[in-house]
C-alpha cells in the first residue's frame, strides 16, 4: 500500500516529501476509512507509522560477519512493527548513506558490529552486545511521534476514538 511505502521512506530518509505524500493519501481516504476501517488496514498501518512512536535501528558492520548476524538475529526475532531496520555495510557504506544521510557517521565500534537505536532521528549510543539490543527492542518506544504529517489529523482522531 502506498501509505506504508511513503511512511517507511520518510522514516528511512527524513525527507518530508514522503511524509506529505502519505498525509495527502490518508486525507483523501479519511471519509471511507471512518465508514469501514477494516477495509483499510494497510492504509491505517501507514498512518500508524507516522502517528505512533517509531524507531529506527541501524546496524553497521561487515556483511555476513558473526557479530553483525547476531545483531540482525535479535531484530528478526523481535516483534517490532514500529521498527525500521537499516544495514550500513562497512565494505560499502555509501550504499545506504546516500539514501539515509543520518547514517553517515554510524560505524562499527572497536572492530565489532554496532546497532544504533534512533527515535525521531535522534540516536542513542551504539550497542555491540545483542542482549542490550534485545532489552531495548522489548520495550515500546517511549513517546508519541511529533512528526505526524498534515493530513493525518483525521486519521489520528479516528484511531483515538476507535480505541476507546
């Protein structure tokens, strides 16, 4: 669904045009969603990515190395639909840094793969231990997402009312 695609692109790049496109799409379907929300689950998932708390996990390391794979495994085992995962390969970092500029300085730590957990484009200190990453992923992101695009206000209000 395009709203989910646009929302993920915003979370990956920080480019507001993707947030605005998602918002325009959501606004265009707001009346239909209010009438039959079960028919628009994918569209609502895209809205939730912009309205609810999300986080990004950037793993920086060597492709296929055991320490990199252990961090990936932690993310794969966790049910975290609010998490966007990016991989910054040490052997070719431009592959991701050109798309997601905020990953430019995210490097491995002391020769070990590192995971950077970010929310609202602010990242915590890198983690190299899988158990530390697991602990963070087991907790929900701490706050509502203030970057909701124009056009999701109707969806946000609908989601709030339907959860009562």
